């Protein structure tokens, strides 16, 4: 039996609800306002505590301000001094190199591998994906320990080089001034390449196979297919991978830059200090650290602050352990010593316990040397009490010392 033709719809005027907008439009408006009400509390907090302080920081960057007195308008001079500082330019270049290793290299290698593996269906693709995605699920602590072992003088990298007759190029890779940065960058490239590969392979599955057939009929080879079909279809995946990888590179660069409070560090054993951070000629990066921490440091002729965060074996200082500090201090009119937390503030210790020493309160040997036992348990002689607070650092301040002026 023949089917009846579909009936035509009347072209009459649509029915209206009231004199305003149609009912679906009004419902959409109510939903949009409801969504804005849900977002409003979080948006208000973000605007108050993130956007507004950020804009205020940008405004302060145009002033010459020491953090105490009234600031004076300085225009773009602060930015020019940052751009002209050679030490800071080197840090910026190093940060950009890390960004390239963490974003450019993984995306480029991931696209190449995806083009080779995804052009045709192959057996074992799931195994390939799992193998390359493993770095994403391995804890970063394990990744760091593994790569640190690989880069040591007796590590796998040098062992392989010696096995193929290249023993002359072996070295401690992380201790090289020229190769430490690319060595660290390769770790980031290795960790993110698998993520980019899996992301691109997933995106290639949505590409219509007829597009590749049409390209082949037009005489396109593998390279032409990639640039004409695959790459345009993966623009969304490339954007996601670039966002993730670039964010990882930026965070790694920020972490690397925050590892110290400025340039020009000096070391005496496990102790380190930044004498230039306490002078008028301090680099802008050191000044930003000082302003962020809200510290007013000593002048070059007033004092010098040394900090120790590790023992002689390179292990992080911990309040559960006992340490022995002995010897003499450099020449100074006086000095102070205390245990500090990560922010540089003294550890909270009961008032009845000894929490600090200075040149007048320490007990000395006849030859002028002294010995201080730093421990959570009571100790004979000079005892610096530690609370059960985890990691800590020792802060030694030399006041009126020739070392500060030199």
C-alpha cells in the first residue's frame, strides 16, 4: 500500500505567551540567570582575592617603593631594569628553554608518532598506548629518583656510552653547567610525550576515513595526508596538549626560579647566603622575593645571614634528628643562631626551652671553639631545642662583620 504524502505545516503566525518573548526564550533566560547565581559566590571570591590583588601588583610595578616609605612614580623603569639585568636575562632564557622542552618537544614528537602509528590500523595499538602513557601514572618521586640515578657518573646513561665506546663523553650530567638544563628538560619531554601521543591517537579515530581515500586519489603521499587531513583535524587536541604541556613547563620554570632568593650566592660548607640581596644593587628578582616575604634585610655593612637546610650528607634537616654544630664563626661583632621554618620564621618552642643562641650565651672551649647540640631531646651543654615540626633550617646571622661588606 502506498504511503500517504506528509502533510504540510501551516505558515500561520506562531502562538505567543503574553506580549513579551516566547516561552522557550523566557525559560532559557531563567536558566542563564540561575547559572550566574551559582557562579557568583566563587566569582566574587576570585575577583577579590586574585584579580584585584593582581591588578594592584601591576599598578605597584610602576612605582619605586621600598615597602615602607611612600612610593614614587617610576614608569617603565622597573621593567627596563629587569630586561637589562644580565643575570635575570639568563634566568628568563633558562625558563623559556624549559617551556620548549615541556611543550614544544612533546607535541612535535607526539604528532610524529601518532602519524606513524595511527595512519593505518595495526595490531597491538592498545599495548603501544599503555607503554607510552606509563610516565603519566608513575609517581613523580619515583621519576625523579630514577632519572637522578640514570644521570649519575655510574648511571645507566654513562654505562651505555662506555659500552658503545664513547667513554670519553661520560660525565655527571646534572653537574654540568652546559648540559644540566637540557638534561632536566628531557625528563619533562619524556614525561609528557606519552600524554600527547595518546591524546592525538584518540583524536585521529574521529577522522573520517574517506578523507584519506580522497587525498590518496588526488595523489597525496603520507606527508601530504598529514598536513592536509590529520593536522587540521587535530587542532582541538593540539590546543589541549599545548595548554597542559605549557602549563607544566611554566610551573616547572617557576619552581626552578623559586629555588633560590637571588643571584650571587656564596657557600661555606652547608651554609649559603645571598649578600647582594641585602644591598641597593640587588637584582630585581631578589627584590621581588624580599618584597613577597615582607622582610627588611640588613645592609651590606650591618650583617650577613647564612642558612643551612641540609646536613653534611646532603639530607634535609629534620626535627626528629639530633645534629652537632661545632667550630668557630667568621669574624663578627656578634652573631645569632636559631631554627626556622620554611618561611624563615623561628620555630615555635616553649618559652622554658632554649630556642636560640648568640655570641654571649653560648658556652665555649678554652680555645674559643664551641659545640651546639640541636635536638628534640634535652642535651648537655649548649642545647638548641627543636619542636616536633618536620623539616627546618638553621639561620646564622653575623652582625657587623667584614664578610658582609666584602
